[in-house]
C-alpha cells in the first residue's frame, strides 16, 4: 500500500463516521381530479415562513400521477404545513371545500417518506368550475380602508391597501389625541374574509377594552397589507441566500417612518411622539417591526415582536442590534411559543439579551413564552390584548 493510501485511511474513516443528514420526502398520492396538470403544487409551512409559492418547495409530478418533494436537510423538528397551488386562495381543503387545519409532522429525526392526500382545493367545487363561497367579513364598523393604493415611493411606487381603525369615541372627542399602532400583514388584522388562516381580532379587542372603560385603551390602528410576492423582500432588510428573498426591508421601513407616519399624523388626531407610537407584527412582520424599532427609536418607541422570524436574517439582525445606539426610552414586547421551531426561542432570547447588554432596562422589556404558543393567527390574537396593555395602555 502506498504512503498516500495509508495517510488517507484515517481521513476516510473519519468521513465514513460522519452521519448523513436525515431528509424527509413528502409524497402526495392523490389529488383532486380537477387539479390543473400544468400548475405546480407547493408545500408551505413554518419552514417557508408560510410563503405559498416558495422557490424550491414545489413538488415534482411523477409518472404515476403522484407528487413528490425531498425537503432540504435543514428542515427539521416539529413543523406545521399545508399544500397549495401557489396561493392561499388555492390552498388545500377538505371534502366540503372548507379550509383545513395545518398539518403537523416531525422532520429530520431519520430519513423518511411521508404520504398525504388532498381532498379538494379551496377555489374548486365538484367539476372544478365554480369557486367556493367567500368567507364572511368580520371587521367592526369603526374600521375602514384608508386606500386600496397607498404609494410606496421608496419601493418604486408600489401600491398597498392600508386599513384604519379609529377608536369608538374618535368622532365625538374632537380635541382628544390618540396613540397609534402600526401593524404589518394588514389582511390578517381585522377581517376574516381577507385573512389567510384567521384574523387577529384587533378591532374587537380594542372595542371591548374601550367599552370596559379601561384606562388609555383607545388607540388608532394603521394596518398595512403585505404584497404577497414581495412580502419576504419587504420584511427583511437583508437577503436570505437560501430563499433568494429579502433585502428591501430598509426601504419598507423608510416608507413607514418617512411617508406613512407623517401622513397619518397630518390627517388624524395622533400623539406623534415615540412614547405613543407603536409598531408590531408577527413572523416576518415581527422581524421588520424589531428592525424599525431599532432604526427609528425616536419615531417608534413601542415595539411588539410576535413570533419573530429572526432566523431569516439571523446574523445580520443581531449584528445590527449591536451596532445601533441604545434605545433607552423604548419598550419591547417579545412573545412566542417554545414549540414553534427549534430556533424561535433561542434567537428571540438572543435579541432580548442583546438589548439588555446594551443598557435597556429590564422593566422596558417583556418576554413571554406560553407553552401552547403556535405560529398561528389564533395565538397572536390571544396575545394581542396583553401586549397592547403593556405597550400602550399603561
């Protein structure tokens, strides 16, 4: 045996001892007969930040008519997901064409193939010609659409729907001024009919607090729709190499701070100081809310961070937090469930600890991790009231 071969043996042995990363394969063994053959089927879940058409997550159609996708090895642990045909309007449904609960599975423990069936699609009835009936509108009477096409000059003039909630006593109290809360993913804030899997019920919660006479419960809420195709781009200032998304969050934040907030302050009776201006969001919306609170603490002094997708831009986000001036007067409310993902609580804890290390007082940070917390609207709806009370209703 040559000297080279002898020297290579230990290296070869070490290589053979390295375990292969366990990957999970998803297989759809049956889909509705009306499924368009030329339309891709995607899996969307916590691992795609619920993007219904994430690049790299389309299942390949097999010769036997089934669909199959081997997930990246990085997708591991407990996950929730659904199948779609590229949008939430075309996501999977039950046999009655009603929305189904999120699927749940444990990925990555060992190589495995999981098989599923799709009973129907939400946009189809038998025969695939008639759309399913629309969901009912649930928004309160004191919510209206400010505009369907608010321009974002920082992003090439893209247009966005903006919702406005005015407190019940707004019209009568002509001299009273109110704090303002800016919320992301406006489709999911007030109205079941526009939400993708349930709404936050912000209007109902605030109306109930006002009716109960809770001190400082009245607030103006501005909710900005996401732009489905650009959501990941706009909600992260940094690009994610794996998803090939992100990088426009700085421009989006500038829109909120320099265009939208000045408009709201000029046209409504607001309390425009940072102590009475909050920004919040969930998942990617939580990431961009945290970024906005760090970049513009003199404008957004109250920050609600629900289940933040810090993983999407982990190193960049935490490094940015370390570089920013200390937002001593700001308050930060963090909330997520320990079972949402393997990285959710560790990264949220890092973000919290980074603020403490910079000198933010512990009583300016609230950190919640309910054991039953999920990456879902029902969870954020439940947690909204306590977060609001802590941030603005004191």
